[in-house]
């Protein structure tokens, strides 16, 4: 078959399913229809802005003409600042050459995958999870997708990982999680950390190690009693095998500013930095200088995070209440209590229901379309995160909506559910 001379990677690579839904919503908005867009994992600057101080520091950096190439590792100032930040926040000690600065945090994951995986290796990751399926294609690695359970907050357990761990070269985890908004409990993450340590002990000197990619980009966005646990804090002996992904995109509502960082073993960070250099995926120098100064402003950060968290939590809890209220009324809906990040896991168990147009809802996409057309509600099916089960689970993301949008949705959603027949 003619494939236009594309590589195997290009032939398999597809765009993000989430963006497809976002485009559909945009079309509806362009047609003048009202929607409640809970589909994008981004912040609307109308609702959540970056910290004022950070904005001023960025402008100042440009005024100081900080506009040429930064070093491939990132500026010394920012690596030092990240180093101190991790020391203050986590009591973790990283050397400067164990820290990599990138253009947002996804190049950390991408360069990590490029350096640890190829077609002779295997990545193990839970589903639903963000982008691991796409990165696996990019590296052509074999993949083991572990189907997680709602009762575990869609996180894997040690027992579930254990049968696969011998085959894996990388285990990719994320907490607080995109798409579920849930977090590992201390007990659960401890169990997994111990499994990785035992596995690496077994492999020592005989087999290549098992690396852990721990994506913690939402770590500051946690609610109430739910706490973030960093694997290297819990088990310092994991440090040689762990790369932590972090950055400003989510916690500082700065997705378009593009500054991220990775922390990991020196030899691996050095390789990953070559990938970043060849891809040109540096964070802009002016932003690096600004973030390097901002990370020292603990009080400013604390106030900002508290304010942002309140806004996100208020929206998530309102959505959670709406779903609980509908469930009490007998509608087949369910949600997991918000724990962290900006997401809520919601189940619309509408399979086999008949729409007013006499269509039977047969899969998650049809449910998503029904909710969009009849309630103006934009949600993303877990299928967009590699989850294979058609059981009505969706991601709700609240960063781009105001409370008024959610209030508006309440009646719309109930009406859309009411007009479905069994
Ligand atoms: C879990 C997770 N990691 C990483 C990223 C990428 O962040 P960035 O925009 O900094 O590349 C995202 C973005 O949605 C995410 O959800």
C-alpha cells in the first residue's frame, strides 16, 4: 500500500483525541450555541491567570534582552532554583547535572522515552493515563497497558503490576492523575515503590534496570485530606531509577509559557538533554530567568496556589455535587470525589438508553455526542486516554469554565438525562 514514504512511526501516530472534541466544541461556539466546555486540560486565562509576579518577571527578562539560545540543560539560574525548590519543598537533594529544563514538561517525558525505550523494550503503564499510548508509538516500544479499577481511583496496585513487572523497562505513573483527578494513597504508592526496588535488586548486574517515570505536574493542586507522595521522598533508594516530571504549566496555570523540568540520574539526564538540544525543545531563555526568580518567592507561590486551588476545587466540587444529586434522583451517573489536579472522573452509564431521536446509545463516543448536543456538555471519554472499556467513564476538566457555566449546565444536564428512555 502507498504510504507516501512515511516512517512506521508516522504511519501509526495519530493526533490527540481530546483535541478533536475540543475542535467540535469550538465549532458549536462559533455557531452561537452555548456550551459548558469541560473537555480541555487547559486553563482559560479568563478564569485562571499566571501569577502576576511571574508575569512581571517575564516582561522584565525581555526588557533585559534575554533572548538568545539558553544552554541545552537549561540556564544555571533555573536549575539552581529548581534544586533549591526541591530541597525546600521535598528535602530532596539533586545535583545541577541531575536537573534538566525543557519547553514545558512534556519534552521531559518525550526525551526520557527516547532514551530508555525502543522496539526491543517494553513500557508498562496504567490506563486511563495521559499520552503514554502516543509516546509508546513514538518509540515503537512494546507496551503493556494495565487496566485499572474505579475503586482504586483508576491507579494501579502493586498486586496488579507484579505479574508484568519482569517484562517492563519503564513504568510510567502519574499522580495527581490526568485524566482522573485522583491520587495514589501512601499505602498504594509505597507498595509500588517497593516492587520497583525489589525488581531492580533482582536485575542488578544481569539485566537492564526498570526505570520509573513519575509525572507529578499537578503535585501542588491537591484538595482537603488528599496528599501528594513523591516516590523518591518515600524511598531515596529509588533515585537512580526515577525521573520526576514537573513544571509550571499546571500549578501556575502557565500552559502557554512553556517551562518544565525533569529530575533524574545524571547519566540519563545528560542523554535526555541531547534529545532536547536536537529537537530544540528548550524553554525560552526569558521565561527561564523569570521562573528561576519566581521559584524563590515562597510566600507569593503559597498565596497564588491557595487562590488557584480554591477556584479549581470550588468548580470540581460543584460538578461533583451535581452528579451526586442526579444519582440520588435515580439517574445512572456516578463521580469520584475530587482529590487533585483539575479533573473529575464521571460515569454516565447510559448504554442502551434511547434518545428522543430514537437512537440507542451504544458506546462512550455516542454518549459524549449526546451530552454535547443535548446538554451543551463537553467531556472526554476515557478511551482518549488508552482505556479500552466502554463503560461510560469520562474526564471532566474545569480549568476553562466559570461557576456560572457550571450553574447553567445543571438544568441542561438533568433535562438531557430525563429525555432518555430505557
Ligand atoms: C500528566 C501530564 N503531564 C504532562 C503534561 C504536559 O504539560 P506541559 O504542557 O508542561 O508540556 C500534561 C498536560 O496536559 C499532563 O496532563
